């Protein structure tokens, strides 16, 4: 289990989430999305898809993605999740493979 209870709580607290993808040419692409829609099966973070044209193209090309959750509420804390993503209908599904504390 990569996404702990603490990470799940953090994911639900943050109003905006930076996500980074990379093209097959190695060009990084960073965007900020709204709240996490849900966390499934202790390792899948679900976001709604709204446009995200470059992000979707990168995910379809290689799936590589990182997500950052950070807050200063109740003291600073943050985590970076690395893994693979896919698009299913109107949802972006990110399967976390690694978690790294940031603060």
C-alpha cells in the first residue's frame, strides 16, 4: 500500500493539486488541477478530466506522472507520489507506485 491513511487525508484537504507528466521527447508538463475526486483501492487517485490536452497526450504516450499534495494546515506537510496514469472516460486514474515525504 503506497497511499497511507495520512496521505489519503492530505489528498482530501488540498484544494489544488500540481500534476506533472512527460512527453515521449522528455519534455515535462506541469499543471494544477482541482480537488481529488476520490482515492480507490489504497493506491489509485482519481481526478476529473477537464481539457488537459497536453497532459492527456502525455499519459496516452507513456503514462508517467507525479502528483504533489502539500498543506500548511496543522503544520506543514507534503508528499510527492510517482507512478503511472491512464484516462478512462472523464476520469484520470493515477496509480501511485512510490511516495516521498517533502516536508
